[in-house]
C-alpha cells in the first residue's frame, strides 16, 4: 500500500496531517510493518532471497523495465541506455551480489573465551534491526533508493521507502511495483514531501538511511535525534580531481568529460573541480573541451537539469563574481531547465563556484604548482565524498591517498568505486557517515548481537564473596 501526498523538498520541517489521501496513515503503515517483523518471517534466509529475487525481476522483466525507463526519461530526460546503465543494472548487480554471499554473511561468528569466563561458549550473530526507513534522492531515483533497500532486505528488515518528490514519475513506479514484486506486508512506499519525511522520522523507526545534500541531512539527523534513531547519511561535497604533471592527459580528459556529462553532472561523486599542474593545464583544458563536444555528438545547446530551481541555482553560480574565465559553454537557462557543459578557468578560490557543491554541468579548473599545492587546497576545505588523482607515479597516488581524507580515493579514473560491491561506499565528516554496498550494507542494517552460554556446573565458589586474602590473590591471577 502507498501513502501519497505532495510537498516541498524532503527534509524541511513542515507539519503534516496524519491522514493520507487514500485514508491510510503513516502511523498505520509503520504499525503494519512492525506486526510483520514481529511475526518473524523476515529473519529466514529464504524470505530474504525471495525479496532480492523480486527486486531483480522488477528491474529486468521487459514491461517493468520499460516503466522505469519511461519514468527516468520523464524525470531527468535520461536516454534508455543511460537509465539502464546508471539506475537499473547497478541495482541488479548489487542484489545478485547479496544473494550470492548472504549465507556466509549470516553465519554466526564464534569467539574464544578468556580464562575468567571459562567454561562456556561465545558467538556473535547479525540480527535485523526491525523497521527501517530509506529516503531516496532525485538524481538516481531508482538506484540510490533501491540499493539501500537491497541491504535492508538482505539483513532481514521490513522497510519504508520514501522516494524523492523531485522524481515523481519514478516515485509512482516504485509505489506501484515494489509491493507487486516483494512482500507487500514488509514494504511500504510513502510519497510526498518534507511533511511525510518528518512524520516517518517521528515514528521512532529502527534506522534511517538518507541520501541527499548535507543541508537536508542535518535536518534528517535532527528529526531522528529525539527518538535516538540511528542514521546513515550518504551526502556529497566538492569531490576534487588532481591532475599531476606526469598524468596521461588524453585519458584524463576523456574520463573526466565522460563522468562530468553523466546525468548532467548531477551526481554526488561527480568531479566537482580540477586542480591541474600548470605544466599540463592548457593541454588538459583543450582536450577536455574537445572530448565533451565529441561525446555529445556535435549536439549544441544545454543538457537537462532536473528542474528550474536547480537551473537557477547553477545560473547564480556563474553570475557570481567568480573571477574566472569561461572557456566553454556558460549558459544556464532555468526556463528550459538546461545548461551548457561549462568550463571555468581559474576562478577565485573563495568564490561560490569553489566553495559550494556544484551538482551540475559546470567544471572549474584551478591551476596549481604541483601536487603539494593541490593537496593543501583540498585539505583546507571539508572532507570530500571522493578524491581523484591522475598520475603516472605510484608514489604520488599513495601520497594523495594517505594525505587527503575522503570517503574514497580513485586513481586514474572517476566514480568506478561505486560499482564495486566489495568496497564500502560512504563519506566522512560533512560528506556523510556510515557506509553500504555489499557486506557493508548488510552490516549497516544489522545489529551484532553477543551470545554467551555457560554450563550450570562447575560453579566455583571462589568467585563469590566473602573474599579473603587467598581468594583475592587467586582472582587477580584469573581476571
């Protein structure tokens, strides 16, 4: 069943009525999921596998896939191949990985006992948290909503899914299809805006998983705090690209252009700005502009921006007195919700272009005198979600990895770490807290429960009072 309302950006603090348009309240939805969880069926591995298989069928059966493709085109202007590559295929891969490894993840972990606790046996087990909340973003509204759900189901939880109101077509497809392909008594889709999000957080759920901006993430954390609801925050930030003097400039330009064009730059791990050694700057910029044009097939005009509000924000970044030189593009049109892929050379480090997350098709290029200056610039700001470095030197790559704190480091490419389920994905500091993907997602949505068993006999009296000097000396040798 689906609760549906409209609203403002997720995470605002508006109050919301408890009754939805279909007569089912958020409170009733959560109560229904809690009843399902208490019944115990979600703990079985077979149930978890069925939910994961259902998610995969939902994304691969021709008719359902077509619905997602159409919805992503309506919400984001995303071509079919991009919809499959960016939203559907990664989710299916994440689910298949979880199914293959679930038996091993669920195994109890036996541990040894210190002398003071023997005889006995001890282990710890992963157990599901209960009813969890997944708050999805608009930029990858299928993948970044369903990948956390994969982890939640793998861990044996019931889940409330709150899709972004800025991707309404995809939200509507999720609302219709999720209960059809997975256990309808274990999942609820709540659509709408900030009121619904606040109301869900007010239910004191067992975990909240949010993907979005740091500003809204702070509001989610504040709303969860009164109920002591643990929160995973997958946020963003200004992910830098360091291009050293010994980099393969041709390859760097091609890979930077490709990842910046993906989803019009509206990606949390997209390259936000470049720090380029002065020795290769001119060549890199020339190749970057050429590769961008080539990948667009000679198409002029702008790429799609999600809505007029985001387009106006991007236009404001360019209109600001950034002090740089626009060497390509430069036009953002809020009316048509489009923006030209834009390269800005050497803007002021203190400008909004260099201090605010761009999240669009604008790429500042800052000239630096070597890797030392690049590292110092990155470390002067908040810790990024990802740090990228192009270099032919293993020593330089290791140095950037060691000295630049970030959610992840990728050498000689960008964004590909997201596609590796064996790696944790998450931020640090302002770019997020907690991690998921693969086993790390399973653990995020699980509680590690300690279990200790002791036999009734022997029951040595030495451990019980009263104590004399002899027993105290013995106890000190044991404990």
